[in-house]
C-alpha cells in the first residue's frame, strides 16, 4: 500500500505551482523580492511549505537566491535570452527532424489548422488560447520524438522560454507571424519533410529571438529615460 502524501508536501506542491505560474506569466515581474512573510500571508500557508516551494523554483532558475536570504525573481537579459535560443535551436531543430520522421501526420495536420485558427482569433481573443495551442504542439513533438532524454532537455529550456515568450505578448504582429510559423512547422512535420521542418523551426526561432531582444532593448531605454 502506498503511504499517504503528507499534507505539508501537498501544500508545498500547490504553492510551487502557483508561484511558478505567476513568475512565468510576469504577474511576479523581474526584480520582485519574494518576502516569505508577505507570501505566506497572501497564500495562506505556513513558511515551511513556502520555503520548500521557493527552493524548487531556485533549482529551476526561477528564483535568484544569490543576493541574500530573500529570493528575487531573476531578470531576463538579452545575453541570457541569446544563450537560451542557442540551446533551443540545437534541441528543437533536431526534435523537428525526428518528429517529421516519427510523428503521426494527422496530429500535426490538426495542429496546423489550430494555429491557423488561433492566428485568425488573435485580435479578438485572449492570447492564452494561442499559448494553449503551443503547449499542445510541444506535447505532440515530445510524443513523436519518443526520447525521455531529449524531452527532459526540452522541458528545461521551455521553462525559461515561457517567460521570454511573454515579452512579445504586446506585439500583435509578431504573435500573428509566430502562429503562421508554427503552422508551417506542423505542415512540414505532417508531410514527413524533415529538412523543411528543421528550416521552418530555424526561421521561427531566429525571428522570435530578434523580437525579444528588441523588446528588451526598448524596455531598458524606457527605464533609463524615466
């Protein structure tokens, strides 16, 4: 018989999930000090499960504990984004090739249609629907590749990608282009064209990187003139 999970562990998991979501969606922006007393009061938990949750987030790089006892939500710099995208290109281009060889065509054909639909709706609906299609795409790629090692590496990069990607949320033109780029990747995978799937992935990643770096530079310029 499997022993019951202690309540404190369940509480820590819930706190971890909530804070992780708040950090990834910028509801807790870069530079936010994560004061344990304030967080425990807001979340209605004791400090023990809160500390366990913060420790997990620190291991993922979503909390910076290098400045003292109080954790801070780390900044997203142009340098860190470029490093992330170098890793992403190596991982995701290879994953796209494998998906084209191993994936189920009907799954990716349906995803291409979903990205087309999300592109049409981006101007009228919450962008969360678009990000939902991206999550479906990521799962489909993972299933097609069928490699736990590659999936673990992809998952690690996606954590920080989720924060960086949200920087482009105020750029409707870029989001529309990204939806079409994802659709192109899906169609290449559905057609079993590994070369085209890889090339479409490179086009998407480099356009995304350029947008995020430009967005960061603009934000830094606003801070300096404020």
